[in-house]
C-alpha cells in the first residue's frame, strides 16, 4: 500500500513540476516579447507601471520553491531554474 501511495505521489509531483515548467516557459516568452511590459494586459499596475501583486506573488513563490529544491539536481528543476532566470532577465529588460 505504501509503495502504491509513493508511486502516486511521485507521479503527482512530476505532473506538477511539468506544469510549473510550462508556465515558466510561457511567462519567459511573454516577457521576451514585451507583453508583460504593456500596462493594458494586467501584469503592470496602470498608475505606477509596477508589476502587479499577483504576478509578484507568483515570481516570489516560484523563487522560494526553486530555493527550497536547490540541493536536488533533478533535470526538470534545472530546466525550471534556467527558464525562471531567463524570465527574470527579460523582466528586468522590458519593465520600466
């Protein structure tokens, strides 16, 4: 029974990590294309042109997840780190 639960938990974890990776890739591409720097799409506050609270929370929680998993060298986590770093670099370049 424990083996079955561990296998299910591992599959669930892998699915979650794949979804996180896909989301990071999407945000990286959006930042690269300058979509996030457009104040009409909701990522930036209209009056201050600062990143919105929801998007900042996503970035912060993703950073915390990657820091918590820092000691693990799983391939998908390496991909997540690479795409997260690229997304942040793109944000720095495109957000006023």
